[in-house]
C-alpha cells in the first residue's frame, strides 16, 4: 500500500492510500509465511519481510 499524509489548511490531517496492484497475490503469499516470519531473525535471516516495497 502506498500512503500519502497531508495537512488540510483548515486543520485536519488527511490520509490517502492506494493498494499495490498485486494485493491479492501478496495477501496469499503472506498467509503461507505468517507463522515462519517471526522466527526468521532467530535463524540469522535479517532480511526484510516485505519483498514488494
């Protein structure tokens, strides 16, 4: 997801978001690794967990 934060001249902060084009594939992929991801740093894998950024 891409996010843009701006401040309206009248005071409130606004947030605009845009989903990644492959959102469904990413969600399916993340569901298959959800239990393994927290253990990765313990196995000396210090890479990021978001390959789509």
